[in-house]
């Protein structure tokens, strides 16, 4: 998910709603999510990030990212 500079501390928002086992890493322009129960079941959806950060989000699964890199 790509974002400019978030207005609020997005880490705090994510920690409040993420499920047990879910992990995340925030880089300069991306948020990497690990959703062991599947992205369809997480509360950390595109809609969540779009609402909280007031932007358009794009999600790619790891398999797709690896294909893009090749």
C-alpha cells in the first residue's frame, strides 16, 4: 500500500485493530502486511487505509510482487 505522509500515527491505528498473529512493517511509502488468516479476514483492508490516510490504496499479494520483480 502506497501513501504519502500520513497525518496520524498509522502504527497506533493498526495496532488497535489488528488480529493476533497479524504483523506489519511500514517503509517510506509502503505498508507490508502479514495476514496468516488471509487478507479477506483482516480488518486491515484497502478501505481501512483509504479512510484513515485519505488516499487511494493498492494491494498486491506476495506471489504477485515476486512475478512483478522478475
